[in-house]
C-alpha cells in the first residue's frame, strides 16, 4: 500500500443526473479540492452524465474529493478506481 | 395583507375587478374575497399550495418583477405571512435564523438580478453554519436566457458552491418537484441552504402533473458498532480525554447524551463557537468555547487532552489553531457528513453517523463500567477558570467605560433562560463567546463560519418570527449594526420586538486589534470618525432608545423591554483603546500560547 503522503494517479468515475448546471457543481467541487485533474471526459446521455477523469494527488486527498463529490444530491455515484475502464479523451502521455 | 384592510376592500367594486380580468367566481357581494383560493391554475399557485402544505407560516423576501407571479399566488394564502425586508441579505439571514430555531427551512423569496445576488452572502453564511434555508429566486423568461436581459443574473453558478442543492427549472412540470426536493434536502442529514431558480414563464405556465426528478434525499447512515466499541476502548484507556462539541450536537439534539457521557466518564466538555449552543454553559463539566478567543480552561482542556472525542464538528481552524497540535492526539471523530471525516484532522477512529445515535451507543456500552478517574486534571482546569475570573475582576477595575463582560453578566440576569441570543460579528461577538452563559441548548445564534457582519439584526427578526412567544436579545457591534439596520423597519411593521444591545466602540474593533498587535499599530480604515446617532435611528423606527449610565440602569431598561415584549436599542459606549478581547491565540500559535488577560499568571500546559 502506498504511503499516504506519496502522490499517485487514479481515475475518478462520476455519474450525475442533470445537465451542464449539475456538471458545473462537480467542477466547482474539484476546483477547490487538492485533486489535480489531469484529464477529463464527460459524456451526456440525455439527463445522465458520465464523467471519467484522471486525477493526481495524495491518496487521502483523492479519497476526500470523492467523498465530497458524493455529498452532492445530484451525484448518483462517484468512485475512485485504480485503472481506466474505457478510453478517456486526451489521455496524457509521459 | 393589503386586502385585509376592510376599508380598502370596500372600495373594490365588481366592475373594477372585471376590468382586471379576474374571473368573478370568488367575488362575494362585489368585494374580492381574499380567503378564497386563487382562481388561476398556474405553476405558482401549485407552489404556494405546496409551501402551505409544509406548514410554512412565514416567508421572507423582497418582491420584484421576476417573482411577482409567485407572490401573487401567495396573496391567496392567508396562513402564510409574507415579510417585506428592506434588503434581500437581511431576508436571507432572517431565514437562516428561522431555520436554526425551528429546524425547518427558513424560506426566502426574491426576484432575479440584484434580488438574487443580494442573497449570496446569506446563503454562504447558512452553508458555512449548516443552517436549513430554502431560497426561491425569480428569473427572466427562458426564451431570453443568456441575452443579458433586464435583471438577468446567472444565480445558479454564483451559488453553486455555497448551496447543498440548486436547481434551475426550465420545464414547468418540474417546478413543484424541484421545490419539494429543495425543501426536504435543506433539512435532511446535515442541514444547509438550497436554491430553486424559477423563470417567470415557468411561474405563469399552467399547472400540470409534477414530473419526477430522479434525485434522492441524502441517507442518514447508522454508526458502525465495531467502531463505536473501539472508540469506547480508547476512551477508557485515555488519561485525559475531552469531548469537543460542535454545532452538529445541537442539530441532532444530542445535548443530553453529551452530558451523560461526560458524567459517566467524568471528563470535561469544550465547545466550538457553533457548539456553544449545544450544551448548557453552567454544567460543571462544560469548560466553555475553545479557540482563538476561547476560554483559557477550555483551551487548556483541549490542548492537554490525550484523546479528543469530537462530535458534530468540522475542526475549524478558529477552534484548533494549529491542526498539527490536534493531529498528534488520539482523535475519535463522529460526524454525519462523510466529507468532514478526515478533511482537516486524520482521526484514529472515524464514526459516520448521527451524533445522538452514536453517543447513545457509546453510553449503552459504557454504562455498566465503573469509571475511576484521577480528578486532578479536572481540578486543574477549574483552577484555571477561577484564576481567569479573578483576573477579570482585577482587569475590570482598570477598564475604562463599560466593561463588556460585566454588561453581559447584567444582561444574562434579566433575560429569561429560554430567550434567544443572537450576535453580530466583531469584538462583541468574541466577548459573548467568552462570557455569555447559554442556559438552554439551542438558544444561541451567531455567524460562526463566514463571520458575516450585519447578521445580528436580521437574524434576530428571523428568530422572533420563529418563536414569537420568546424574548430575543441581539448583542451587536456598531459596525455590524450599520450594515443591516434598515431592517429595523420590520420591528413595528410586523410586531417583532427584540432588544438590540450595541457595543459601541466606534471601530471595527477586532480588525483594529490585529492592526495594533500584528501590523505595527498601523491603524487604517477601522475607526469611525463620524459615527451615526443611534438615538435618531431608533426614533426613525419608533423604537425606544437607552444609553445607560450604570449596570443597574442597563438592567432596569432591559427588564422593562422584556416584561412588556417591547423593542429597545441600548447604546453601550465601550472604550476602543481598552476593548482588546483576551484571551487571544494569535494566528499560527498553539492553544496553550494564548495571550492571557493582564495579571493572569497561570500556565495552560499540564505538568501532571
């Protein structure tokens, strides 16, 4: 298990009900967290939004950001995953 | 309401009503009958009906073009009193206080544009202090969105980060569902402000079957029994445990459980500023508020504890000073909001759950165990308290003019135990934090997290609306007073008397304090060179005024106001050069490094 102070990269998967209004709230939350967003893809399926992003930071900070995102009523589920499930647009290389 | 006035009603003839185009079925004898339901079937009427079904009795706000349809629908709801504030910020603070007193969302209703932007501070304040508020803002019609229409403001994005939930309705079918969701989310779990933005065309659209919005209410998790057991084990092993009580204890109604646990374990209780309202100050185990301007015995208790059981608190920097100091201790953190656990302090045990339920589980596990506690720690803390009180007596002799803590003690003697005390923000607030005794939990309201000057007067109005049979006292500063005193107009208009005591030091004293000690004495923009005449302001609003010359006169005037439930403004002149709030933990320092009052010679470090 990584040390808590080591910076790591993870993927955050978020499912939200709504539109750009609700996506805005997710972005606001992320802006103020210590998770650094390295890449993000958001897909809008009617009124469901699926967001996958690569984030970097200390594990405790990433876990906290996910808990904070989950506190939004419009978020169905947010989780930290170890690896990507599917393509993330603009994946960084190097 | 306008049409309750019999003379005015008598002036309305059927022909006049017909010219308005209002259908006649609700007219009796040629006079508009305000007790009838709206003849229209608009979304606004459905919303008014929804609010009435919740038992809403008061709505605070300022009307404007974009929210007129909803106000029009409320015209027909005699059970709902609409209070016309003089500034929307005041309405938002009043709704905040209403929510804190009743536990139900206070409702604020404003128009678009400046009406909406004027409540941002109030919503941010409610968000920081976890207070239930439902804000409904009017909005320009959907067809002109984004074209910079008159009084258009993108309120959703402005409040997105200071609300628990926000929704802009574009489909009339969603209006009722959105307001219903927002109302319930506001009070569910950890309370907080919500906002629904209603375009004008949505408000006047024909009412229809509500559409579903698939958003659920936050669930209240049950505390994990194993974690509670482990916390109990740690508590029993600790030598100097302390309970740190936050505002979440008040929300949960867990004051009895906190005291029962403290008595069972024979341990001290300290509170945050929000937590001050959670437990009675006079209980022998309650040490008071800890933090930047905390009581020395409370700071000592927290600083020297080997275990902190933190209940319903978010570990504000104002409470703990340096996070490293607290993080070195064994911490058991109980909170309903998972995002608070681990946010500022990494606890040894995190218990996700309601405070009352969690503490009851602990008490049940511990109740059969006889706890033998070395009383020296508690005795030491009580010794610090005695030394603090002694030093205050000495200090009072050299304090020029009105001594803030003596004024507070005088007021406490004449205010009923269940009266609600509200404060503004400033040095008066810190004196109140230190020296005001909360006798009944839930009777102390202050702006803790955002520290909003001007909170006092409108919050006092909101508290009075929420509890008309109780007396309300506002401890205010002249700086805070000047920010929102326009809302004093509501005192006579809606019969909302309260006692407003102004600690009049002619300065933004807390900031001036920092300028004197941390900015080399460079005082700028903190002194009022031409303070206003408070007596004339009182007269303008038909409120009694007093500038007492003695504590006896102060007591007598306030007693009069309390006895008669009359409004009163008390102007206490406080010497600005003496008005330095101590104790004081300077930024970056630890709780034991507090600057103590003059001639208080005691160490806040436990030496065993």
